[in-house]
């Protein structure tokens, strides 16, 4: 399911992106020779393993699906693209070719893919709010404060803290807390502890640690009692007689009320047998005897949802358009901040991910809301990445075209060709690094 959702998301985004180039090329009567989802060659080697899974020529354009699933392309006549066709350097420009068009038309052709990704991302954000609305966990309504992981504890947070603000700017939603710390790099966090407001300094090392553990740890989650939601069949908890609704209040002689207290207590009994657990079952107090695994678990799933103050908001058409557009803008701004973080936060480059990271981000069961949220966000990520002024990306062509429009000097096809070779080398190095994430993680 994760693989299928990722393939579908990438297929939609690649097709929409390439359609943007295709649309403006056709609008300005530029010949488009190919329109392909995926590559029909071993990218970046244009003359290696050339075959298609499907192809059909309609008019002057061949439409197809390639076998190498790392993107897609439109082959525009008279343009040095992914195939690095050097014939452009040897022939005179023709009226239907890309290189013969005015600079403003070439600019729009190259901007077309980026524009389509931005428009798609905004539209998806609109529709998510219109169809599903928005769920959030207001920080101010967390009755028991937060439960901290090792990174949060090392920063100076404690279980039960009620988080109020970052640099004295109020935090409205718990889900965005770690992201805001990483992206905005605040200097302090304000928390309420035992009725007093205290400042916790946020160091550069703390931000680096938070980023390094972002994929594997939760930082902070709502602190809740230990209530059983369901029991895994044939587990120790099942054998001991745990039932849905049981609230654990004691592990052997150790009183517990919150899940973090339970976790700390039960770790003392790893691998032990017939450990007494005192639970509240309705109005009764019951003692159950259970074995504990060597990992410190019994085999039950706790009920968190009961204790979460989830705020659900519904949106009408106008409000969905307003908020969805703002969410898309925030996502684009986040990409700019993320790019900055690569060069300012220690070891941030180690967190760059590729297809494995995207695959892990997909839900294990088919979830349309999660799928469209991921697709909308990734559409905006692709728009930003393609806008970077690196030769071989759309941004490289845009940079050359803007230089021509400002100076009146057209960059020669030969310069673009060799610049693209350098850009291709850089992109391949980045792709190889990004897609070793499964080794790094």
C-alpha cells in the first residue's frame, strides 16, 4: 500500500509538471516531440536501454510511459533537455523550435511545470479543508501537559510541562511544535511548570538533536493516563485478563498514573513472570498478574484519543480557499527555511531523504486524506526544488532566460549544454546521497 500510494502520487505530480511545459509550448506553437511519464531510457544515459512500456503518436507528439520510474519529460524541439541532444548545436534554428521563440515565451515554457505544481498544491490544500476539515490539538487544553522523549528531556523539558510559547510567541498546535523549533530556530521556550512560567533555552545542539531524531522519535506528545484500548490476542496482557477500559494505577508496589510513569516502572520488570498490576475496572480495583517481555511490554494498546482535546474545524468554500492558500504559502516558505537549515544546522545534511523517506511517510493502509496531504505538500516541494537556479533544472533555464531579458545577451546553446553537464553531475550526486537514506536511517 505504501509503495502504491507513493507511485500514484509521483505519477500525478510528474504528469502535471510536464503538462505545464507542454501547455505553454503548444500555446506558443513550439513543436513537442515527446511527452513521457517516467523515462524511456536509463536516465541520465539517453542512448542506453531505450524502450517504452506504452507509446502512441498523436499528431507531432509521441505520448508514452517509460520503464525507468524516476520522473518524466517532455522533449521540446530545439531545446537541450534530459536527453542532452547535441544536434541543436549543429543546425540552424527553425521557427517551430524552442530556441527560436522570444525570451518571454521561453520563460513561460520553463515556468510552466513549476506553476502547475504550485496550482495543484494549492488546489489540493483547498479540497482537503473542504472535504475533511482540520484537526488540531490545542496546547492550552492539554490537561496533563506533555510527555517528553529523550531529546525533549535533554533540552530541559519535564513530563507534565504545559508548553506556552516559543520566544514568547504563542503556540497554538502541538503537532507543529518540533517543526517550528527546527524551522524558526527560536532561542527560548516558555512552559508552565508547577504553576510557574519558566524559560527553557534552546541551543543549536538541541535543534540539531531534534532534527536528527525527527524521523524516529516523537519529541513531545500529550501526557495521558494508562488506559487499555485493546489487547493483542495471545499476548501476556491477554493471558493475564486485561480488558478494554482498564486503567493501570500500580506496577507491583510502584504507583503510576501517567503512561511515562508506567513505562519507567515496567522497565524494572523486563523478562519477569507474574508481575502484579493493579487496575481500575469501572468502580472496582483489580490485581492482574502478567509476564513482561524482554522489551518491557505486555501486549496492549493504550487509549490516547479519549484524553486528547482534538479540535475539529469545518470549512466552507471561501474559508477553505483562504486557509488552503495560506497553508500552501506556509509550505513554500518552509522549503526556503529548510534549504537554509542545510547550511546552518549541524549535521542537517544527514537528514536529506529520498524515495525511502517518502515511502516511509505513506500510511500502511490506503488513506485518501493522508495521500492527498502528502501529494499536495510534495507538489509544492517539487515546485521549489525545480525553481532552484541549477543548470538542468527548470530554474537553470529560467536563470539563463532572465539574464538574456535583463542584459539583452542570449546565452549560447553550447554554454547551456556544458552548464547542464555540470548541473547533471551535481543532481546525480545529490540523488545518490538522498537515496542512501535507508542506510543512514
